[in-house]
C-alpha cells in the first residue's frame, strides 16, 4: 500500500478540424477554460496547429486523477470532453503557451493577423445595442466600426460636425456607446463613429508591436475611408493618449480634442519592472499581473444578473471584457502589448506636443481616478480641465450626464466660431 499522497494528470487529446464549434464548448464556464489552459501551460503541453486559426478545433481532453491516501488506494477518473476554438490554441503557441506579440526592439517574422470573433457571437451575448458593424481591411488586419448617422429628418444643407470616439484598453467600442448616445441626443445633427481598436471587440489583432503609430495609422485609415479630412476626437483612457498623440502628429486632421480620464501620465518606474521587460521569464505571470492591475488590482468580477441588465439596454463592461477574454484569440496579447508599448506610461511629452498645436482641447477627470489631477494636466499644457466630483475611472458609463455635459459645453464654444456648422 502506498503511504503518501500522489497526484498524476495524464492528458491526452486529439485535434480534429471542424467548421463550427460544438455546443460543449459553450457550456464550459470561464473558470473551466482558465483552469484547463493553466493546467496545460503548467505541464508544458506542446500544441501544434494543423491549419489556419480561422478554423475551429475539437480537442478531447481526458484528465485522469489518481489519489493515493495513507489508508487506502482510490482511483478516480474524471473525463471531460469539449471543443476549443483555435484562438484558445493560439494562446498556447508561444512563450509559456501564451500568444506574445513582438516588442518594438524585437526581430520577428511576419504573420497573419489573429482573427476576431464574429458579430453573431457578440450580438448573441449582448444583443444589437450597437449599429451593425462595418469592416475595413487595413494593412495590419480587419477592423470594425459603427456609424451613428444623422437621422434624415435632422439633415440640413449645413456641414454636420463629425466625431470619432476612441475607446480605452480592454472594453471595446460598446463601452463608449452610452456617452455617444448622450452626446447624440444633445447634438442630433452630428455624425458619430465608434470603432474597435486592434485586438478588441470585432477587430483583428496584428502580429506586430502595439506602438502608438499603429493606432495613429488606424485613425488615418478610418478617416480616409469615411472621406473625412478632419474630425473632432473624443478619447477615453488609452484612447485619450492615442487621440492626444494623433493631434500632436496630425493637427490638421483634428478639429477639437476631448480627453476623458486619459492615460499616459503613469510612470513605468512605479510598475513592476520584470513585467515590462522584453524577455519576460514568465509571460503568464506578467499577463495576469497586467490584467489584474487594469481591473483596479482585483480579479475581474462579472456582476450577477448582468444578462438582465444587458437585456434592458445597459452596457455591462465587465461582462464585455470577460467575453473578449474567452472569445477573442488575440485580445489578451493586445492588452499586454498596449500596456507595455502603446503609450499608457511616460507620455508627458506627447501631451505637451499636442497642447502646443493650438487644437482646442478639454480634459475631463474623475476626482477619485489615478490617471492624474488637474494640475498634472495643466503642467503638460492642458489648462481646460473639468473634474467630476466623486467619480473614478469608469466615468464614461457611471457619470455619463456630467461627462456629456462638459463635452457639450466645450463643443458649443468651439463650434459657435463656425457659422457653417449646424449642430
């Protein structure tokens, strides 16, 4: 009789190619997915993709757990069969079986972009809150945008203002929908565009460094596609520093700049250096640390009853982020890459350059947020700052009326200088 406790996981699986996912996969909880992937990574299971990641693979996973106690021998066999989309496999194909995107200083072989989920997958979970997605194929991957057109009854011969909203890291375009709707109610003759940044929502993930120029080029592509010579930019969080950087480098394409709790003033020296270096020894730990940091230092919690709230037309950001983690093959890697190289940190010079262009600007901050205070932004040239008392970083959804009101007053002051504008 064996007198000690022993645990053995014997994992066997076969890879088969299918065109559609099996329902078994949908029945697994996010915790199941997470634990299975962690287990495979821990045991250094090597996964070889047999075809393009556009296909869905069926994996039969048998986990045999054998426990020996000091008093008896008990063999317990647990068999779990499920199907796993190719994007889950892709997460395990590089260092520590996670998808890790190239860094700016690295040499890397060009690869196809990592595909995004389908619109049907999104709407089956969150309904048709957004307008139907419109796609643009860029040099770095396909992206999705959403157009809130001017209603025909509101159209005039006057020039309609054009607004492009740039969302933050993790939560995609739908996260800015409440603000866009609020602004649209106040400015019904304005054309609003939301879009999913690379690696978010329904946009693909480019296999290349996620530096500011990648996202500035994306804004160029969208404006060119829309045939907009210029637009009013609204940027939230990471979208704020991205919009500021765009104004700094392309001021003639920016008519005004509204930044809501913009990232960029965080200092990398305050972060864990080992999580930011090029050759991180444990990319899994780095990813977990970054994702936890972005959730306010806590694990992401999807609130109970979120489906009923979504059915009532509410945007539940935590549920959207969880959906991306499970359904978007390149999302987590994009988040890590943006956090490291996208300008989230050490970008004070970018703000100074943007303010020096003379583009009319507004910064809206939450009193309790840690992106920086009014004086911090005044120090980099942004003197027009509004602070919403008692608000945190999620201000674009939790305090929509105040944020929309501040931007609306700012726009009225800017747009009144142009008699041709009908807002």
